[in-house]
């Protein structure tokens, strides 16, 4: 039976030799070199927050320094000291590994932090990775369920439907006959991400000290939002609950859906959900050949996304084409590991700003933006702010509300806020 698990040799690393960290006490490095930059960061590792975080995820100072040295070496390979082009940045993030690929994907939607050319290039990042061995998948399932997987699955296809840096997905059939997709997390991926985030916290503190723009962007808040995202994404029970909640929100809309999770088979490292057979919106030519109207699909996606953000306050935070499937006349959203939530106050302010634009009322838009940031009117150059907001009103004020690109609108506002030294909370811009 294809689901049987055979014994594999135990590979122990207890006797393996590891290279010592080159950063020893009292050692001096030439100013401006990668080693000197790394050494400067070492003193930042000692914060109480990072110490508690390290203890939780079993991170050692030695391993963190070793990883930081690797990051510095990769940065040096890409000659970042002489500047980064968009392509060079994308390639460097890919070389740095899954955490940084995820960071790049999120930054691709943050044009208030990076120039648009960088955002466009980082949007090409995908977390594709070489497949895990099938045996590793079977062993993970057996370990998670604590029983032979032949008691649960009639068949698991050895060839993955997709393989990413965080997990991979296999089509399978339950003993009860349902056709399902099984998402299995790669062993050790959460610990790797935790180590990288610990380093990012240190870098963010340093950047805030030496870069004035970092204080406007709230890098510390961005890093914490990133970790919240990573932590949720690596707890597959969160994704399973997101699927169940999102499916409830989809019920009033016959054209929207998402896979049903099998909660009794979901664990922290495994999600079992309905298998959806359809056409990805990343293949528009196939959709046209199948008779679908691309304009109608786009309109319904925009309408529903506005509903998710402004009414439900619960939305899919990674709606790239690969996560949208057209199946049986429905728009099916998959991969709900990344979701966002907005409280009632934030949604109210967003609506206020949208209506201000619709009425071409720049002062009301300014008031909404300052409420967003929690900034008093005299904290910014109010006349200059109003003048710049006039350009936002001119661009979006003539657009029918139902056609408003909400993501583009919020991005334009956050870019403008940054130029005026107004800090927009990371929960809004993520």
C-alpha cells in the first residue's frame, strides 16, 4: 500500500563537528567590512524580549551569530554596500532562504517602504522549493496522528501538487472516500523562521537609531507583524480555523468559496481539506477557453475583497493569482495561512476616508488619515498635507466606489503619509 511507512536509518548529528562562530570576544574587524557590520549587531542580541523569544524556540546565541554571519556573507556576495538593484535584491532574498522570501513577498505590497520598481520585482518572488522526500511526508503524518496512516488514508499521491519553502501539498483519498488535499509542514521550518526574526529584531533596532526614515515606517512594528504572520502560518491549526471561518463568510455569496477543512485531521503541522479541481487565475488563456468572462471575475474579486476588508474585517492577506481558482463557476480562495483582521474603529476610519474621496473632500480625508495614524493635526504641515491629498482626490475621486481599487488607494495614502512624517500603524499597511 502506498501509505505504508518503512523504517529509515537514524541520522544523528551529535557527533558532527560544527565550525565555531568567528565572532569571538575582543576580536577587531576592519571598519566597513561585513564582519565589522555583524560584530556591531552582536550587542543588540541581549534584549530581554529577544532572550525570552530565544528560550521559547531553543535558539542559542552561537547559532544566531552563525546565521548572522551567513546573512552578512550573502549580502557581501551581492555587494550590497554599493547599492541594490531590484533584481539583485530579489536574488539575494532567494539566497537568504524561506524567511526572507516571505519578507520579500510582503514588502512587494509595501510601496511606502520600497520604491515601486522594487515592489514590482519582489512580486515575482515565489516560495517554490525542491520537494520533500515522500518518506519524510509519510513519517510526519504518522508522527502527527500517532497511528498508522493507512487507518486514515486509502491513498496518498507520492507526487506533490506543489512544494514550497514552508510546506508541500499532496492529493489523497480518505478511507471514507473523500478526495482531499493534504498540506504537510517541512520539519524545523518554524525554528528557522524564529531565528531569522530574532536577528531582524536586532537589525530593526539598529536601523531605527541610524535611519530617520525607519522611525516613520515603524520597522519594529513591521517585524512584529511579520513574526505574527510567520507564527500563524506555521501553526496549521490556525489555517484550518481560518478556512472554516472564511467558508462561513462566503455563504451569502454563491460565487465565492474556499476548501472545507477536516478539523479532526488537522494538526499544528498538517491541514487536510477538500481537493478543488479548477483553473488558476494565473492561466487566463485557459479561463477564456473554458468560457469564463475575465472582467466579471475581476469585478467580483474586487467587490468581495472590499467586503472582506470593510465589512467583515477578516480578509485573505495573500490573494495572488496562484491562490485563486475558478471551479464550477465559483471563485475559490485557497491557502489561508496569511489572513488579516481590522477592528471596527479602523474599518470606520477607512470608510470615512473612502467617502471623503468620493465627495472630493480633502480636509475630511486629512482628518481620517491623521486618525489612522493617531497624530494631531499640528504634528504635520497641514497645508502641505492638504495640497498633496488633493492629488489623491483628483486620482480616485472620479472613480465609482464599486470600482475603487482599495489596495491601491491605501498604498497611495501610506506613501503620502511617509513623505509627511506620519507613521501609519503596521497593522494597516501589512
